[in-house]
């Protein structure tokens, strides 16, 4: 039996819309065996068929390599919540493509895997950190994805608020401004580079400045009813920065201080008793066979 563990991811991290993401210390596990017929356990009934994203990704990887589809027995243990902006679809895509690689000896490199996963996801900012771990910036050129991986300062703590409601990525992508000016582009390039250094060096002041996004967060905050209150609480309790994780609904407060993280966590737990809150770290390991 093959068991693959894939980390959750936070995409965008402020200004890095569709470019930047980080792996998190929250995981989904997937078990696979080649089988006579498709069998899926551990997920709602509506996903127990060929439309399951893990299966579609497995199949897509086989097709890309010119191999015959062989059915699977699959068991999912999803620690990453669905449709909350923590990369749950990327965990499924990465697991499916990696399973095809392992079970059929496709000989794909990590770079190949990220390129196939990005074709399925549309942008690399969740799948690339899910595969490589750490903080990853990526772009596609001529059908391939080029990633730059950075190690995060281990002091970063991401106090995470996961609402009990979802924001559909499809809807959240519709509200983002389509055309941006040269000055917005210059602003964003500089801020993304600042984010990389802030995350790498544990620089709270730089993170505060670099995290200021103009591409998506000003539009998406309206889709998350608790955004303003959560942001105010996070900043009042000492967070260096506050941002929407991926397309939401999850929000994160970043700090290098354990004491500050505890304060933010208790403020979130007290104010939002119906939601889930937890402290996560940036995980330096990507998806792996375990
Ligand atoms: N970059 C993507 C977005 C991540 O913000 O829409 C969510 O899939």
C-alpha cells in the first residue's frame, strides 16, 4: 500500500497573488492500492466516483505519460478543511499525481509533478509549496513551471482563523480587478520581493509593510463577514501582519513571538467561538510518501 502525506498551503500571502505560497503544518493523508475497480473511502458520498479530484489527477498524470488507466482503492484522511483557502484541492491534486508516479514508475521529477499539478490547478501558488515545502514563488513559461523555494524563518507563527463558512474560489476570483496599471504592478513586484525577505529573516516590520496587497485583498475582504473584526483583533493583540489565506475564508495573523501568538489565539477563540482557530507553522517539508 502507498501512503502519501500532503501539507496544507497558504497561497498569495498578501501581495503574491497566484505567485507565492507556503506549506503549513496541517496535513491530509491518502492511501492507495491498485485495484480491479474504483473504490473510495473516507470522504462524502458525492466524491466517491470518477469525479473525485485525486482520481482525476491520477488519471491526468497517466494520460500525460501515455499510460493506461488502472483503477484504484483510495482512502482519504483529510486534515485540511475543504474550501477554506488552505489548499485542500492542491492536496488532492498532488496526491493523485504523485500516486500515478509511484504506482506506475513514471519517473517524474518534482519539477514535472509541479508542472502537471499546475495544469490542473491553474496557478502554482498552492501546488508548488505543497510539493516542495517551505515558501515558494512560481511562474509558468512555455508550459513549464519555474519555482524558487525559500526557507522560512522558523520563528514565524501563523495564528489561523478558519470560519465555519466557505468562500468559493471561483467566486473570489471574479471579484479581483482584471486590469492593473503599471504603478500597481511596480508596487506589487517590490512588495513580493520584500515578503520573501521578511519571511526568510523573521523581519516583522518588513512583513507588516510588504504584506500590503492591492490586487485581491481589498476586494475579497467583503466576501468574508468576519474579516474586519478579525483583522482588528489580530493587530490590537500585536500581529505583525494579517492576510486572507488563498481565496479565503481562512484568515491568518503572523508573528514571531510565542506570547503574541497565544494572545491572538485566545482573542480569536473568544470572539469567534463557532469558528476554528489554531497556530500553524511554515512546514519545510513538502508532500512525501510516508
Ligand atoms: N491564488 C489563488 C487565488 C489561490 O487567490 O485565487 C486560491 O486557489
